[in-house]
C-alpha cells in the first residue's frame, strides 16, 4: 500500500538493526514503526535540551519574572491574534 508520508533511508550497523528488530518484535510493531517512534522520542529529547538551555541562559540574577497566570494570559492573548 502506498503512503503519503515522506520516506527516509538510513544505514544501520548490524548490531543496531538487530536491536531495532528486537524492540519492534517486543512491541509487536513493524521495524519502520519502531524506528519512527524512536526518532520522535529523540527529537523530543533534543527539544527539551534546547529549551533547557534557553531557560538556563534566562535564569540569571535580576532577570524579570512572570507568574504562570500572567504567562498564560499573555500566551492566549497572542494566540488569538494569529
């Protein structure tokens, strides 16, 4: 069956392929599905690292503070404009 999703071809070492196959078998999903899940998980981790870095750079003495209530009020106001 054809798919509309973009395809990505990757090269794995034999060990990596065997590990991917064992994870897919354990979870009873195709190897491609397990690979896609792992890529999404890795991307979320990378995003967390990037956001943590931004937060650490902003968390300095004297930095302006905003309450959660004020933040969400501003976020919803901005979202309504777009």
